[in-house]
C-alpha cells in the first residue's frame, strides 16, 4: 500500500433491517404508521371505491377565482409572499381568522391567534408545550388517529372517555378524572372534537358542552377543542364553540383544510395569552415560520370571494353524499349492524354484527375493491375491532352506493363463514371484537 494512503474500514455485515435501531430516542418506539396512511396506496387505485380517507372534495372550488387571487398576489406582493414571515403568522390573516371564529360565537383578538401548518401541527405544538412522558391526555373513545399519533410520539398516556349519540358522556369524564388522579398521574388536558366528530360523526350537545366545561373548570383540566368541521353542519347555524364560553380554560384549534383546501396546509390555534407565547416559541423551533405564501393566498381568497357562500355549497354537497351513504346502509346492511346519522362533517361510524372483526376483514374488502378504516385505528388500547369508519366526503353518490354494495357483500360472506364454521373457525373472531362498542360506547 502506498505511503499516506488510508485503509477504508470494512463495513460489518448486519442482519438487522435497520442498523440505526440502537441509536433512536426512546420516544420513537411510540411512532407507528397510521392505519389510514397504510391504506392510501390501495385506496387510491381507480378500481377501488375508497370509503376510507377523509379527503375534502374541492371540485366545487372556483379555481378561476383562486387562480386570479394567487396571480394578483404574486404580481403585487410576491416578494413578501415568497419570503420568510412571522412565527406567529400573517397579521392580516389572523384578523380574518377572528372573523371566521365569530361565526361560532368566539370573540378573540388577533394577537392570541397562532397560525400553524394545518391544525395537525397545532395539536403537536400544544402537546410539546404541555406534556412530559407519562402525562395523561383524556380523549374521547374513539378519537382522531392523527392526534393519537402525536400523543404517542410524545410518550403520553391516553385515557379514553366514553361517548354516546350526544358526544362525550359527562359522568364518564368525571370518573376518568377521579381514577387517573387516584393513581397519582397528572392530567394535562382533555382533547375533544365536539362537532361532527372524527371518526364517530356525533356532535356534543349544547347541554353537555356546558357540563363538560364545568367539570374541567372544577378539576382544573385544560380543554383542547379541535374543530375542523364546525362550519360544515347540514342544517341550522353553527353550534357555539366551547371556547366562546371559556376563554381561559380552552385552547381552540381551527383549519382551512375542510372549508377551503387542504393543500395550503393552514390552520391555527387560539390560546390564552401566556400559552400563545409558548406556542410561538415552539412554532419557531419547529418550522421557523408557517409558509407566508399559503397564508397570503388564503387571505387573498377570503378577501376576494364569498367564502361563506362557498362553505354553504360544500355543506350541500356533503349533505347529498351523507344522504347517499345512509340510504345505501339502510337498504343493504344486515339488520344486526348499527350506524349513526351524522348532522355534518365527513364520517359515519358503523358497528358490525357481533363477532365480526373489521381489521381482520379488511384484506377481503380490498380484494372486493372497497376500502374503509377499521375502528382499531381510533383507539390507543386495541379496542374498536368490531367497528369501522366510513367516509362519504369524496366519492360521488353513485360511487358511495357501489362501495356500500361491495362492503355488504364482504360482510355477508363473513357472516356465512361464521355460520358454517362457528365462532372458533372464523379468523379474527375474538372476544375483543365483540366487547367494547356495546357496553361502553354506543354511537348509534
């Protein structure tokens, strides 16, 4: 070997799939793939009717208006729109966000609004600011899979609280608080989606909102109110936000993903002043600043277009699709199945006949060219296998009906197998699949 040359160390062969596994932080053990994301590759195939993903249907957006607003933005204010912005978000957009929230009874100051990269980032920032490993977050049963992923990533303990057709059950919330504190653990906040819940489709009644706020006030538990669907009700005026009646005890999260377009990734958090400061610092460390171009594009759209009229069109479109799904379920589903009739939003929660396991059944459904999300995705503790979330927001009414027809065919085959071979011979048939939704969570 010539002088001065270096021998390259030989790489030690390893049988590990991931040679970095010993270097990761402990918290990565809680980071797992979302069951919904895992379905996307299959559900996006044109031959598959996807009743799985909650993609907003933006076909009704006036793209000429949106394009014109963006073109004007670039022509008149492009250097600002394409530059770094404030860590708290564009001041003009924050004023407009306050106008949007006023529709739900919230009177807020733009200084207390923090713009985020979708409301998903807002959940992450709030959890980062408040939660240490082992802290408890109270969540409805079931709950939003994206939030559960955040809580898991920050090593929080999720304690589910029972729901029924009127939303979160106040007595169950009281009991959960008492049980957690008796065990010596710390509750950091209650995470709730009060309007047209994802995935359950139910809405917290006005009477219960007041009771839940009173329980949390007495117990000194912060409320994290996640409200992406609040303006997408199918009848009447928007319900009054919990934040409207409890400015100091509620952090409110909103998003333009459902009422405008998700591709811009713009959401927000409205927080008490001291919390706002911490969220801005967390935002700056995470992204430096939310994208200025997206914010200013949405601001231009809100200024140039009848956005409330646009939301009304979205509501009518989603109501038509909801009606198509409920009609198809009524016409075709086995009598032992149960489901709710949502009054807004994107989702229907279906509980299968006893003994069937939605997760075990999914591969057979995909073979039949229909996709859904098993209920287990929405629980932190493995429950929910007898249930599924069906989304009606994206497919046309005709595709929805065809998707339900295919799904019912799979369910009927499963029931026939169960009848032929008995409970012990049907894969996925367990006591767990039969136990949780009945006595603990009745959303029908």
